[in-house]
C-alpha cells in the first residue's frame, strides 16, 4: 500500500468517532444541508439526508458520543457540484473524505484548513480547479495532519506561506495536478513530524531545496514527472529516515556519490530513472540492505555493475535500461537476490554469457536483456524460471535457436517472447515437439535471417495475438492453419521469401473482422506485465497485416473489406495483380495502406477519400490509371505516393486528366527510396 494511504489509515484509526448517544444540532444539520444544496448530482444522498431525521444517522456521517459530527466519508458516491465552505464550520469534524467523485470548482481551502478540528482532509480524484489560496502566516496553528488534493485540475503557483501554520502536518499529496514553481522550503521547518510528500506529475521546476535536510522524519519524497533540474543536494541525504526516494522523468544530473548513498540506510525504493545522471553506480549501494526497487534506467551511467549489488538481498526490481553500462554480469552473485521479480537491462553494453546465477532467481516475472552484447547458448538451468511472463533477449548474439525454444517452452506462464536479432542464418525448427507456449500472446522472431518454413508448432499457439517473423529468409507458402489462430490481430512477415496466393487465407482471420473482439483483447492485454520506456505499460498496437517484400501473387479479393478492425495493411513489393477492390473502402479504421510495387491495374477507388483516419498511402510503381481521388486525406499525401503510374492523372501530380493519353515523364519508373524508408519506419516493433 502506498505510504500516503498507510499514514492516512494510521491517523484515521486515531481520530475515528464513536457512535452518538444523542441527536446532532440543528446548526450542524444546516451546514450539511447547505453542502447538499450545492451538489448538482447527490449520488442518492437526499434519500438519507432528510431534515426530519437525525443527521448522525445519515449516510456517510459519523458522530461522537456528544452527537457532534466527527467524520464525513462520501468517497466514490458520484457526487457532482461544489464543496461548501460551511463544512469548515463543523467544530468537531476530524475526518473529511470526498475523494473519487466529480466535484468541481475551487477548493475552499481557507475555510477547511482553518478548521479548528479537521485532522484528515481528502479531496483526491475530483475535478477541482483553480489556484490554492495562500493562508496568512499569522493564522492560528491548525491541527491538520493529512492533506490529499491529488488527481485534480489545480494549477498555478504552489502555496508557500500556507504551510507555516500547519505545524502538525504529517502527509501531503498534491500529485497529478498542474502546479508550477518551486518546492516551498518551509514544509519541513514548521512541521517537525512531516513524513510523506508527493508532488509527482506536476510542472514544478527549479532545484530541490537545500532545506529538505530539515525533514528529519521524512520517509517518502516523490517528485517524479516534473521539471526539476540540477544535482541532488548533499543535504537531501541527511534525511536519513527516507524509505522512498523518487524523482523519475526530470532533468536532474550529477553523480551519485558513495558517501551520500550510504546515509540512506533505510531506503527501500530508489527511483531516479529518466534523468541525466552520469558516472558509475556507487559500490555503497550494497549497504542498502532494505532496498527493494532500484530504478536508474534512462540515464548516462557507465562502467560495470558493482559486485556489492549482490548484497541487496531484498531487491525485487532492478531497472537499469538505456544506459552505457558494460562488463560481465558473472561478477554479481544473482543467486543471493532470490526476491527479484524484474531484471531490465535493455540497451546497454553488457557482454559475455548470461550467468547461471540469474537462473536461481526463480521469482522472476520480467527478464529483459535485449540489445546488449551477450553471446553463446542458453543454459538448460534456465528452465528454473517458471514464473516468467515477459522474456526479451532480442538483438544480441545468442546461438542454437532449437535448444532455446525447447527451454522457453517450459515457461508455462510466458505471454511475451521477443528473441529476434539472434540465431543468425540458422534454420527455424519445424520440430513438432515444441509444444509449449500455451499462454503465449506475443511472439517475435524477427531480424535473424532464419531459413526454413513457417513451422507447424505455431499452429498450437491458440492465444497468439502478435506474430513477428519479418526480416528473415523464410520460404514456402503461408499455411492455411494460420486462419485458425482466433486471436491473431497483428501479423508481420515482411521481407521474407514467401510465395503463393496468401490473401484468401488471411482474410479469414476472425479477430480482424470484429472491432468488438479487438476491444476484448485490449482488456485482456491489460493484465500482461510489459516493460516499455520508463514505465510498465501495455502494448496492444494496431491491428496489422504486414506481408510486404515477399513473392505473393494473385488478386486482392473483395472479401478483404470484411476486415473492419484493420488499422494497417502493407502488401507492397509483391506480385499482386488485378484491380484495387472497391470493398477496401469498408476498412474505415485504416490508418496505413501500402500497395506499392505490385502489378495492380485499373483505377484508384474514389471512395478511399472517405477513409478519414488514413495518414499513410502508397500505390507507387503499379500500372494504375485514371484520376487520383481528391478531398479527404488525399490532400495530405505527397505526390511520391503515386509515382511510377504514368496513366494516373490529377492536380497533385501536375498531369491533366482531359488529355487523350498521359505521356510518361523520364525517370518515372525509378524506385522512390524515400517511400521505401517511410514504409519501414512506420512499422510497429516490439519494445526490445
């Protein structure tokens, strides 16, 4: 549970009221009714909040033994409207929770914070807006201990003097708003028990204040996804009670110093990814015995991992992706890190073989070592990783794909397997004994120059949604059984040597015919853990048929218009013939259509101009004729999209359509390399 909510729950247990033995006063009842009157949607409160009943019995209201209202708890009630400042007049109110509603307008902070009684105030996850008014530093000291205003629409400068009257403040959560300016330096000076500060997901800037050292009780400091810059001040590391230090996605720089890191002996989470830190990872990291999450990805770190990292026996997440780290991982004893669930070393310069000690981390769910310089075969001891859900070893120099697949098939929970860019010039095994992968949803074996045919064991992957086999040397026809992969919505076999009439098979892929099914798959994929960029995120991607740069023949059947869920269609660089079917205009979600470099004839269907999402279109180097459609997205396409079709006419290619016969211009049949490059760059790839 998040530290803020732990603190809130702890304090809530201290201030909770008992059941009343009398009736609430008319005055307190009137304050509640004024709040109710300010709501445009009361979530059914009016049924309970009746003037002729005791307000201590009303929904969401708790009273003390003297019938004074002590708690208002109306979270997730669907409330809309404004927060009445009269709630601050409830002299015995200790806990006010209006979170997870649709309340709007300004927060009457002065009235609520100036309350002589409120200890916990939670208005998070609403639509509150405007700036927070400053309270005078001469205001009487207030008892407020927990303030949660997160996930609203607040903007403007963050208050600075307000905190000087909050000597009892313990936890402040202002995350996920649009505050600007600097962190106020008075937070810790005036609140000696201050323990939790979350300012993440705002627009704060400047440097981290030196006065942070006054926060001797600070346990949680979160400032990620802002615009902080400069180095972490040495004074910050004097806050030796810190358990959670998080400043990802800022502009912080400098070197992490051994002498400073060692001071944070209680640290369990260190998240500084997506910044500009440089230098080596300090050896003193091994003395942080409580460390559970170590995130320094997307920085400028270099050098080897310190062997002392093996002393962090509580470590669960090791995320060092996108750095310049190097060396042999064998110097670290991963067997002592049995709690690891995530290892992410994507895009570094590690070399050597993968040490067997990693395979002792049997709780691993995510292992990503793609785009390094590892080599050799995978050890048979790797089959101990039975909890793996996500495995990416792409773009290294691993060998023996047959052995690797027999190891990987033992990972029964595996949902994503990315192994392309290895096993160069080997044969893709057709071995029917490769019979695992029953939960696999995404498979990428691309960019390996593999020989062979599309193996029959793929037909057993009944949960497969994405299949990437592009940039290999596979031959033969695409087997008919591929249409039985009921969830396959993303197929990329570009740049191989496949032949035959494929489209009559592919147009039977069931999921591409149903937008509803794609929506269901999006819900299913939300349960997959995927590492991408700076955050765990989920990748479904567009519904895609990329079969360009092969030797396919035949006509484009009109039934292709049934693939209504399709977003991207690439048939380029094949030998398709006949006309562009009118039915292709039924693909109303289509964003990319590439039919270039084929033998297509006839006209370009004018109804294509009604495909409002079409942002990339290419029919160059065919034998098309007649006018190019106008209007809609066609006004945005470059004339290179139509090159190599001397019988086409229209204003965009400066060829009039009223002439008896269009005359080809010199050099018209030359390939347009910018189009080829464009076709490659818009292809969707897996994240490492």
